[in-house]
């Protein structure tokens, strides 16, 4: 079978038309590429030009980002994570309010008054996400900013897991304070079995005024503080009051270690145990606390152990008695039940149980039972601590 000349002619005409149209399309495309490349490239490009953070200790952390696109940028968010001891990783997200535009520069301050402040040496990881009107999205790689107190020129001394920072005084003073810190860790292990689980930073300010200047909400009496979730201790120690400073280091370092050992998502550490252990590590109970405890016994005004589970009173007399009782409670448990029981108590606090349940598990009594046994024991012990006591009587055990 053969094709007719008419059909061949039609095919030839169609092929010629296709070639002409293809040539025309190619010519138009080449002209657009040369004369108007932006029209050919229809996909917008989103770029994060810069990202940074700067510390203004102790008041704020200032974050900055710049981004560009060939359509409006519509969404910018800051994500940050504070480096601290935690049972769960917590990331904060900040939605930034701004006017959409093709080029945007943002500065956002994290005000410390809103979060209660951060101790010196804290680390904060941060990153940005940026999105434009075409749904293009970019994210910066995580970066870290250190929240350092750069108002002073710090020197440092490291021994084991402890690093001590100071800016006033000589190396001999720093070594003396480091010795106190190391001895405290030894005493803690001997008394309670508790050991440091993470590295510690100790910042020694020249006095309490300098220390308070590093805090957001200081009290006028603040001389030292343990930032237990950060592994940081900050104390104001004058070179003329190193004896007090040594006790303060022992006290605050104990808080830090005990909180590391008992960290749990269920309950807080009983205040009497927390403060009692910290005071016990300082050494013998000071006369002012002995006198307060003795007076309360004589006046029948001791505070119940159950009341001492909660934060202490802000009234000086009540606070002094609370600390004195806490010391004597720890002394009662250590001297009558042994140091191994104290470690059992600290380990039991990690479990999901009430304070009554924990005490019953370790010592066989609940909070009220401990209160009763302690109140029978404490008068004899206080008498043995009084300066006027010449012939110390044996303290009864249970």
C-alpha cells in the first residue's frame, strides 16, 4: 500500500511549522536569559546573612540575626537552650515580631529579670529559623554563647573536678580556699557517702557587695549562693575574713553535691536535710546557733520537723533556730544510725515517695516519729555543746 502525495505534503508542512515554532521559542528563551535573568529564575532565594550573640553580664544576653530573600521574609524564631543539670532537655522558642521585608535585621535581648538570672560561666546554645513568603525555610547551626562576668580579670586554679576563679588576692589565698573545697568533698564522702558527680566552678568575689552585683535578685545579707543546676558556687570573700569564707565554701559546695546526688523529678530535698548537711560540713555548730537551740528547748518552742520540710522563715530569730535544729537533726541521724544510713536516705530521695515513706524505708519512722526521737535526744546534746558545760554527759542514743 502506498501513501498519496497529499498526505506527504501535509506532513512536510507540519514539520516545517514545528521547526519554526521551536526556533522562535529558543530565541525568546535566549533573549530572556540575557536581558532578564530574574524572570527565568522564578525560585526565590532565602539566605541568613549573619547570626551572633553577646553577653551583657548580669542583665541580658543579646541575640542578633540578618536575613535576605527576593520575596518578603515573614517568620523569624530564636531557639535557645541553657546548659544546666536537668532530667529533660528544655528548648525555649521566641517568636520575633517584625515587619515583613526582603531584608531583615533583628536584635532581641533575653532579659535576666524575666528568668531570674544566670550564674557566671553559664553556657547558652542558640539557633535561628527563618521563613519567607514562598515557604522557603533556613536554620542556622547551633552556636554557644558564654555568659561570663567580664567586669573582672579572673585567674583560675583547677584541682580534680573543682575549678576556682578569683580576681583579687594572691595564689596563696586561692590555694587555701581550694584546700577547703577538697577537704569538704572528703568529709562529705565520709559522712554521707555522697560524691561529686559533675565538675564544679567556684567564683570568689572580693566581697559580698561585688557578689550581689552579679545577681539579679540579691538579698542584702547574701554572702554566698550555690547554683545547684549549673554546678556553680559564687561567694563574696574578703581577704580579711578567710575563716568565714572557708565555712561558706564548705556550706555551698555541700548544697551542690547533695543536689547532684538527689536530683529527681518527683520531690524537693527536705530543707532541714539540705541545710543541716551543709552546716554539718562547716564544722562544729557555732555558739549563736547553740544558744538559739538551747533557748528554744528551755521555752518549749522548738519547731516541728514537719515544718522544717519547707523553706525557713524570713524572720532572723526563727531562721537561726531552723538552721540550728537542722544541724542537730543531721547530727542525731549520723551519730545514732551511722553514715551508711545517710547515704541510703539520699539515694531513697531519688525515688517516687513522700518524705514519710522515705524515712520509714530507711529509719523505720515517719516524720513525726523522727521528731519525737530527736526531741528526746537533743536536750542532752545541746547541753554538751554549751561553753559552760565542764563535765559533758553522754548523749543518749536510740
